[in-house]
C-alpha cells in the first residue's frame, strides 16, 4: 500500500461517500473505499486499476463528468499541474471538502499553499513521511481550460520554424531540453517506413520527424495523458498528422518499426526510475523490423551502450555534447 493511501485510511471516516481520488496510486485504495472513484493520467497505473477495479477510474486530462461530493489530490510532481488539478476539482466543490496528500520529500508542505485560493487550509495528519491537508471550498472558482495553461515556443529548424505546445506536467514544460536539442541536430538518414517517438512528451521529435520525412508513418507514444494531449496540440499547430497513443512503455508500441527515436525519461517525481528505458533497450529488437534502427539520446553518465549491444547489436555513439550522447544501433 502506498504510504499516501495509508495516511488517507487513517482518516477513512472522511472518505466514505462519493469521493474522487485524483492521481491515485495503483494500490488497494479503491478496494478499501468502495464508493470512491479515481481520475488517473498515468497509463500504467490506469491499466492496473482497470484490471482490479473495472470502470472505477477515469483516464484523461479532464475531470470526470461523474458527480462527487469530496475530492483528494495526490500531489503531482509539477506545480503547474497541481494548480490545474486543484482548480478543476474546486470548481465542482463549492461548500465541500478538497484534500491534498503527498510525501514530505515531494514538497507537500509548500504545495499546501496552493489550496489558499479556495479557503483556509489546515493540516489533518502527518504520518508515513506524508501529510494530509484539507480545505473547505468557500467559493467555487471558474474552471480554467487546459489549453489556456499551455505554453508555446518555436524551434528554428531547417524546414522552417516548428511550433511546440506543452501542457502543465509535461517534461521540460515550455522549453526545449538539451537532450532533445542534440537529437534534433542528428535526425539525418532515418530509414523509410514506420517511425516511433518513444516517450514523446510535447511531441517535439515526432513532429520534427514527420515534417522532415512526410511520407513516413509516425507514431508518438507516452505513458502520460498530458504528454499525449500536448503532442496532439503540437502536431495540429504545425498541420501535421501522426498517431498519438498512450501506453505503459515499449510493450504498448506497434511492431514492424523502421526506427525508434527517444529521449527517454528516467525521473518519476522525486524518485529516479530507469525501468522504462531499460525495458525499451531490452525489447526494441522485438518491435523493429530487420535493419530497423534505434536512435536514442541520454545523459553521458548512463551506461546504456552495453545494454543496447547485448539486446540489439553494435552500438555507435553518433554525437556527444553538453553532457549527452546519441546512441545508434541497428537490428541485424
């Protein structure tokens, strides 16, 4: 059981009615709160919740249409995303209770100040290295549209400027990260066929590749619903068409790919997590057709080359700069 869920269950009498759990972990909390429903934006957690508690968790970037009397927000890693989620829920909870729960090392104490616009927050519990805060929503705010919170920037590329639209909570929100910048400089000589942008974020790589290689089929994949929504906005802003899918890692990707491009994530909140990338490197060959290519950018300190060579084939360092490396390998 997630420690944040344990803190909620210490106050279980507060959560017996129609409760919405936003950003809930994939544990047994829905089993312990039989009238509760979830709102999830992580495809892996959603799949796990669906398997155990069918139709009790809503997946996406907008709050469920289902009525609820109380809501609990599990603190997201991004301050912007926390603001959006709290506002979306408070807009439906005039005169009702809104709760925020999170780990101390994730900054729950500071994040509790984000409840101030809705009323006077108070700390209800502190246990399991977590805190639970509560506010009675005095006046329901006007719900903000997600698109109104988007940040837009332009990249000067050889084919012309590329407009990128990123939403709260998406990796490198509102700016181009150094790893993607390096990979954008090395998108030459990609094979024809079906290309995958793995861990697409705001869709920078997928959109750049689709515009540079318009006859190739391009798929963008991310575990996060806000990233997928960002990628769709980026594609639309540039008049591009590509498939955008959500799924938990490379297992959700199509087969028969000509190339996999990735600036893979390795941070999940305050925890460091290499699993998604290492799983990609182990299984890329299964998703690539013969002669298909993996092209990946990663921090230089991450020892990915031996793992790529073990599971895919000879791996070359195509470029290096600003603490990043681009690895290139082909399926034989």
